[in-house]
C-alpha cells in the first residue's frame, strides 16, 4: 500500500470527480422549490432549533450562543453528511462499480467533496454573523481555518473510504453508523462549551478527534484566540493514519465489489 500512489490515482480522475460532484449537488435538490438555497437554509434552521432548546429551555448561559453553536455545527454537518452518504456510495453506485474500467474509489470522495462544498458556501453566513455581533476574528484565522479544513477532509476521507468498502459486505454498517453519528454529535462540544464537560469525562474529548477540530474552529472564529497547536498537530497525525487505513481497507476489498454487487 502506498498512500501517495492512492492520492495520485484520485487526482488522475479529477475531471470525472468534478463531474460527479456537480451531478451529486444537482440531484440533491432536484424538484425542490428553493433548490440550492437549502444548502444555506438547512444549517440555519438547525441553528435556530438548537439555539431555542439550549438557550431558552436548557439555558446555557453564553453571550452570542447561536454564533458559538454555528461555528461548530457547520463543520459537523460536513462530517456527518459525508459519512452517511459516503458509507452507502459504493452500494448505491453499483451500476458504475460493476463496469471494469470505472474507478470505484472516486464515489466516496465525491460525497466528501460535495458536503465540503456545502460547508464552504455556508461560511460567508457565519462571517456575517461574526461581523454583526462585533466578534473580533484573530488575523491568524485566515491561515488556521484552511489547515483545519484540510485535516478534517483527510480524517473524513479516511473514515468514508473504510466505511464504504466494508458496507458492501456488511450492510448493517450503514444503519449502525446512523445511530453512532447521533451519539458522536452529543459527545462532541458543539452544543456546549468544553468547560461544561465534567473532569472524569474529559478522556472522551481526548479520544474524539472531532472535539479537537471543533475546538479549533471555536477558538479562532468565536473566541478570537490562537488555537491549541499541539492538539491540532495530534489530530493531523491521527487523520493521516486513518486515511492510510482507509486506503488499505478499500484497496483490499475493491476487487470483490463487482462480485458482491
């Protein structure tokens, strides 16, 4: 297994990848009245619902809580959407995978990139919220955020490659993952600040790479401070390891996809 060679193979099919991403985005909202606007509306509606629950009913005392929530919710939606759609991508694309010359590896990547595109087009809304609320954005933000986005992409791509390959043989994975993502969401400090997590449960944050990534987004965007570079570096190493594992699992099983599908 050569991770550089695997990445080079994906790059080799970049034109096909771009076409499939465009088709994926068009099909998602085909037939809806608002169409692509749902890309912006969905996270806004979720933010309003969670803000109502956690600032009015549960009452988390925090100034600009809705913006704090939005900082973590946007990257989480990219992550969750990539996993849910990407896990089923090989099975759903069976008609393409069974063609001998079609590179199956691009299908999970399409889901990650398409969800990532939705995340990127939502960032200007977050920027408007920050400006209106008068929240100072640290100048280092313009360097840190692209780095965090890259690390999140690497982490997500590795998990999606792994899950999509295994789901061909064990279809329970897609159902298990839907429930796991819900649990994962609530143990990641998106709805609440890290300081609210009891000390005896801090190990969950350490074991959860998304906690560190969300924490960096919140630090540089909402808190206007430098990120925890050590934590970010550790997550970067974990992300590369997971990507390597994802390529290994996918390469090991891809030759049997057509047979199973």
